[in-house]
């Protein structure tokens, strides 16, 4: 399946194939064949009819472009699709053509076809999800003791570890991934309700046929048809949004760390068309593009939820495109971030240099806490402010405090030394890192 040039950042080869015309047609044919088979088993239609329908449901003979054009008149691809099957069946067994799509409705076919595509997509995402979690865990373990600047509001803050930062990424991906795959499982149900969601055309056999059809397709059976109740698919849409946002957070952090002025971490990146020296954060760009696009798609899906009575007009017609784009965008971001993290370059030396370049000012909070114990908060604040003024004039913050005749006596020698030792002011960073990775306490 070739990718469209305008959509090349919004999907992957595997996901484009999962939602391709060929994949959807195969899913729709699978539905019709399975329906005929279970109805024959139940004695609702003759066995030879089911065999004729099965023989005629060959994907290669359907023209997806013609079906799409016909859908402009019918409002759904299902109607010209079923007519095409009937025409083919009539050519080999005119009597059998009557029983094509027996007891089903267009939305049954379209919803279940989409669900079967979602099942395939979920497997693709699951493989990359596990790959990313493994890479994040490995990074968090390798850099458990790698000290770096924390940054709040894009400004230097007291130190943290790169291991904790990576573990934070791991935690968000793990949590949002669990919600995503739970939403997939909940949403991937058979849709089969017939004209009004009662399966009245099948008489007393409706529920038995529905359950058998679900088994035949490898899907869970719903408690009842859900034609106008889109909450499960909406939960999947929002889960895609949250998951993509978590991936975008990783991409944002790495792209900021990759700036030459920071240079603490870098993905392999891509080249520039005009500037040979550049290594652009290409993988991060793909993930951030998805994170930019996805919220609008989530909103579009949610806007279609208030559907009319037993079958909505326009709402469910809009959903398949939005949901397909959501899943593919999430998967595109996931594949890109997985590649980035697996090949991530980390520079502990540059992290240390960036800490040193702050002139110990990042320990102003620690100095305040140490001084406040004996001098009180207001006096401590005044002395720290005086040292900060000296820092702004070009002096090391810790040296300024050590030379202050009022501050120095209130600080023990080891306290003064700690203001130049970032590893001494990490608090519970390691415990948090281990908890995020679900590592048992030592």
C-alpha cells in the first residue's frame, strides 16, 4: 500500500494497509460471507445459497473507486457494495441473490467492517507500544544516576536525573497505553441489529444468529446493537488523543534537549535541504505533527455523538474517517517515537556542563531552606537575594554565600559544599524513578 504524499506523516505502511480500501473491502466481504454461513447453519437460508454467496465474495472483482462514487448518491458504500454482491450471485444462482445481506442493514456492514480494521490496527500498535516501553525502561535504567538540570517554565531549576525523566515518559506511555488497548477491546464489538436494531427480520433467531456471527468473525458480541450509541468508539477516540499527547510530550522534550544550545540528548534526525551542518529532529517532528492534528479529530468525533433515535443522520457517517485518521496518527507518532528513543544519544558530560554554567544559582532553593532553619524565612530570603544579585554580576552563587559574613556562619561546611554538588540535592528522584518503572524497593 503506497502512502499519499500529503498524508505521509500521518500513518505508517502497516497502518495505511490496515485501513486501505482493500482492507475495508475484505472486512465487508468477511462479514457477508460469515453472515450467510451462520444463517445457513441456523436453517434460515439454504446451505447452497451460503456457498454461492461465499464463492462470489472475491475481493479482486470490486472496484473501490466505483463504489465510492456510487456512495455519493446512496450516502454509504454499503448499498452499492451489497448490490454488487447480489449482481454477482445472480449470475451464478439467481435464487440465491435474494438472500444476500439477509436481515442485516447498511450500518451493520459498515460498523463491523470498520471494527475488523481496528482489530488489525490494534495488533500493529501493540507491537510498537511494547517496543517503546522496552526502550524507555532501558534508558531509564542506564541513566538512573545521570544528573541533569530540571527545567520549569523553560528555565533552569534544581537538578533531577535523566533516569527519572525517562521513567516519567515510561509511566505516561504505560498508563495511556493501557487505557488505549482497553478502549480497543471494548470498542471492537460486532454490530448487528437489522433495520431498527431489533433483528425483527430474523424472528426469534436474532440473538442466536448475532452470537454465532460474532464467534465466526472472532469478535465479542454486544449486549444489543449500538447503531446510535457511539460511546465505546468515542472512548477509543479520546484514548488515541491522550496517548498521542503522551508521545508528543516525549518528542517535545527530546527536541528541546537536542537544540545546540542545550545538546544534552539527540535523535539520529534528518538532514536539511540547504544547511549541511543541521541534524533536524525528524522523528520528533512526526510525533508533534500527530499531537497537533489529533485533538481536532477527537473533537470532531465527539461532536457527532448526539445521534438521532435508533439511527443517526450524518454523525456516524463522519466517524469512520475521523477514527481511521486518529488511529493512524497515533500509530505514526508511536512508530516515530519508538525509533527516536531506541537510537537516542545522551550526553551526561553536556548535562554536567549545563549545570555548572548556572553558577550554582539552581541551588537557591536549597540555600533558602538551609538558612531558614536558623535565621528564619524572611532573613534567609534577604541573604539569598543578595547572593543572587552577586550572581547576576558574574559571581558564583555558592561562592557569594560562602563569602557573606552573615550567611556563612549559618551554613555548615558540608552545606556550602552541597551547593556545588547537584547529586546531593536529588531528594526522592531515585525512589520515584523506581516506582514509575514498577521496580520493587531494595
